[in-house]
C-alpha cells in the first residue's frame, strides 16, 4: 500500500523565521527539536515525541492498528495521546513495538506530567483486569445508539425535503446534537476498530453541519484531551470566552466577570442565535465574510460558548524550536490540501439543496428560518452541557501541569461525571461520564460504563477528588455557583484552595 500523503507532503510549509545565534546552536547527532521535526515533515518524514524520545513512524502510520488518529501527533509531543490511547493494552508489548521506531531524543524536553503514579498504576491495573475479553472499541451497545441516531436524522432529512414545515426544525436540531456525539466518539476512534468506518463517521458527523472536522480534531483530541482546561487547551476559550468568563481562580479578574453567573444562565440562548448562523452552511455561507467576528474565540464579542472550532491562530513560521503548536498562544494545525474544500462540500451537500427547495416552495424567509432553527437548537442543546463537563463548585483547574503532577489524577479532579438513566447513558454514548472519557478517550461507551465504579473507588482510596452529580440540573446549579464565586476579584488561587480544603 502506498503511504498516505501527510499534511507536510501535500502543502509545502513556509520557511522558518531566522533566529538569534544563541538559538541556532547545532543539534547533536540523534537530537531533535520541534523545528527540526517540522523541517523533516516537509520531506514527508513523520516524527513525533513521546516521553522525550523522538520516533520516526513514517512507515508505520498506514499500518497503525489504531487508525489515522496517529496522524494528529505529527511533529508534536504525543506523550499524553500515546498513553491514553494504549492504556488498556499490554503496555510492555506496545512499548516494544514503539522502540523499533526510536531515532533520537528531543532537546531540553520537559515532561508534561507523570503517567505512572501509584494512583494511575493501580487504577489502570484494575481496569485492565475488569475488561479482559471485552472489546475496547467495537460494541453493539454503542453501534446500536449510532444506528438509531443516524436513522432518525435520515428521517428528519426526508421530512425536511418533502414536508418542509418549521415544526420539523427543532426536532431535527435535537437529533443533530446527538449526531454531534457520534462525531465526537468517532473522532476518538472509539466506535469501531475499522479505520474506514471511524474516519467516515468522524468526517461526516462534523463537516455535515458545518463544524470543520480538521479544526475540531485538533482542538478536541490534541489540545483539550491532552491539556484539559489548562492554558494549552484551545477549547477552553471556545467554551468560555475569557473576556466574559473567569474559569479558574488563577485567571485575572476583569470587570465583566462580575456578571458571569448571569451570562451563564442565558448561555444556551446566546448559543442558539450564534450557532444558528452556521457560517459554512447555506444560506449563511454567502454572508460568512461579513460575520467572521463570530469565528473568534479568545476575543469573542458574545458572552456565550462559541460553536465554531477555530483554526490555527499562528503561522508555522512563527513557531520556535520549543513550540509544538499546542499553545498557550501559538496553535497550529497541519492541514491536508483538500481539507478546506471537502469540508465546504460536505457542509452544503444537503443544506444548500434544502434551502433552495424551501425557498422555491415557501419563500426566502421560511428557507432561512428553517436552517437557522435547526442549527440554533443543535448549538443550544450542546452548549448547555459543555460547562457541566469540566466546571462545578470546588473543581480543581490549573493553568498548567507540573512535572510532578499525576496526569490521570488531574483529569479526575478537573472533569465531571453526571449520572443519567440507562437510556440516557446509551443515547449520549456515555459522554456524561467525562472523568472516565478523559482518561480512556478511545474506549467505547460500554467500556466507560464498566470502569466508572472502578475509577471512582480508586480515586476515593487515593484521595483524588471525584466530582459526580445525580442529575444535569444539579450539575448546572453547581456551575452557576462556581461562576458566582469567581465573579469576585477577592477569590484567588490561594483562597480557592482554602475553600476546597
């Protein structure tokens, strides 16, 4: 099989900026930095860093058992990605395979955190024992939910095209919110061991409703899951624009933060109106250049979660030798040459013909209102749950991980699990179990159900705070209290620690 084209192969990268003589000290043999890894990418070489070692996986990427997800590690520190996507396997065997591809070390490497703490090793051993013989990615439990959601979306597509009543729009929007969960699970390659199925679902169940999959893949899989709500988490600005929301006690207080608990109460309404203007889908794509301000996250003009996953906020030639393109200020996404075009095609393959048909049958205003309502309801439903995934009273959020931190413990203490009925967990594909999902992102939803009590018990034994709520309503109330407490400038990191203790 011919190797797939990498981003570096399909689109030449600009030349790097010149650096000072102090920064241009030559690398020793077998020594790399992020700049040299990006330079290698220009020649089609796939290098990544794991625990300070550099690996050349150019020839391995196409036969990677975990599928194309490995390509998100291009020229980055892939330590957290590697650990969390293999932690239910026999790591001794996995490490032996990896060792074959080691070519050197990353200069001045600083570990992001520890992955072998007593808490982590105990929890992982217990989970592996409980999951013996259980498929990690394939499950009827998850696939039945996916099939149900996609079938109902198909019914709504048919009713929209044939009947066209606005009554259909809110139901369609709710189903697209569940469809987004399909895309979320597929984006983690957690629904199928078949790479093609995972890729098709990931690309379709994001691009189809105008959420650029490549941006979503980076911001969610790399930025968010590896660096949960730290400064290196690109998604945090998308969930909570910092000029309106103060999420962590360490964040500087601004006058607008005094009202953030009030903004939160209306965040789903703001999301409806912002999300309704889906800029990559018809008819809004025709006025998208005039509404580019809505694509901004960090300096968003609106006090509500943004429904757009922004792209790179830095050019590749702005990245230095120690920058891996994951922030805190310099995020860079490697694109394939066809990514932009493919995203626009999928985003309009249904919505453009539907818009034109409804315009012909019912008039322009009806056609605009229908698509707006569908997208707006989807955005409102999704964003209503965003804050409850990682925010609650006493949640332990930090701006960066320390080398001495246990990475797994940080995921537990900075995420939230919300209990649902069995039907609710099934329909949500266990996305309500964010604590477990963050530690085992590529595990299928059935796995998350099995290991949840194990994770909770182990956390309690090791004194790791496990945040759990009986209902979505209780979780939302706790988010409100969190924002209300941080609306005061007197609440600092030290005060928050005392409050938590």
